[in-house]
DNA sequence: ACTATTTCCTGGATGC
DNA sequence: TGCATCCAGGAAATAG
C-alpha cells in the first residue's frame, strides 16, 4: 500500500527513467473508475508532450509535461496509486498484464503502463500545470505549524494522522509506526495530547518517513517500485502487522484494534 | 465546521 | 476441491 515513502521511491525511479522522453499517444481502458479526468481531457493534456520531471506531492505522482509548440505549454499528469496501483516502464512489445488501465506510448519505443487490480488508483491531468492539494508535506512542516493542525480536534490521533487535508502522505503503516515511536496510543484524542508529546510525534514521523525512504519503502502484499523491486522497510516495522508478537522493548504482546475501519497496532505498555 | 461511517474494488486467505 | 465469507485500506461520499 503505497504511502509517502513508497510513492517517493517510485517517483524517483520514474524520474530517472522517463525524464526527457516524449509521450506520443495514450491508450485508456474501458473501465472508467481509475480516470478522475475524462479520457478526452487526459489524452489532450499528455499527447505530444515531453516529460520535464517527475515528483511526489503527498501520495500523488506528478509528471511535469511540456508541449513544444510555438509557445511552450505546461501540463501535469497525476497518478494516485491507491492500494494496488503500479506504474511500469517497459518495451512496447512486453506482454500487457491483466488490469492494465492506461498505456502511454513513449518516443523511445517504451511504454509507461498503469496497472491496478483493485482500481482504487486515480489518473488525472492538470492542463495548466497547477495541480495542488490541501495538506502539508510532513517532511517540510515545523512544529509550530504542526501542533495547531491537531490540537483542536476530538478525533483519535490516528484518524487525524490519516487525514490528508492536514498532513499529506502519511498512511496506515507510518501512522502506527510513528505513534509507537512517540509513545502515544492511536485512540488518544488529538486534543488531549501535550505539547511535548506533539514535539516527539513530529520528530517520530519525520524519522520514520526518512528511514523508510532510505530503504525503498515497505513491501506489504504486492508493493514493488517502478523496477519491480521490493522495499525493505517492512523489516523495520515495530508494531504494524505484529499483532500478538512481543513488543521489541518491553515484550508485551502488540495489540490490534480498529479505528475508523483501519487496523491499528500498538504496545499497551509503551504507548499511553 | 467537524466527526463518524459507508462505499468502492479484487485477490488471497480462511473456514466448512 | 469448491464455494462462501472475510479482510486489506485511500479517499470520496454520505450521514449525523
């Protein structure tokens, strides 16, 4: 399930492989779900453009495109991988795998393909290159802006961390891992968390995200990067997916509860 | 203005 | 072996 570190890893890999290439044409599947913009709009925005760069914004992968007409025109192709989405760069002759919803033909003879069995992923374009999303990048925020995002909320801190309108990019795994490192239970109401605990929490979030990026993300179920390589951060998980296993610090069995329909893992001894 | 719950979607795991 | 059921979860939609 791609969260910030996985999306960052994928975006970097894609940048390395497709920057400078030209998108000649687009094929879009019949299933409409993965298209946030209309098929016509997507085709019009991306066909005959050069990929200038690829970057991550929250959990989105953003392709910066430039059209070379008399006047250079900016546009963006935006991909959200959802749960099971993948972007594959391969030769045009490579077999088309099941659940392929979009194919971008590149001038280099390769193709950029979007594959997503569960169809939770989304494709869209910003024709003026002005894609933006609410929420602040967790790796860029400072503590003075971080705390007011959460302080006034009665919702469990875990739910608040998953709210992309506040911080963008943190998902279920990294929320659990950050809360464990900060010693805060996922059900704690955001409004009851002390200032010093928020300082710890922000430090934990940044630490976890940076470590995960360095290891290429976490491979759970079917996550692989654009090269088909798995990440290694799952080996560093201290609570996520460890229900019943002993806490690495105090040996108390890790507990799993459901918050807002999401499984949440924590140590009942180390987290208050 | 918030918060909580439901919905979408399929493959893999589990149970009988 | 086969069939039904459950579960994973990001984000939008809906309800309160």
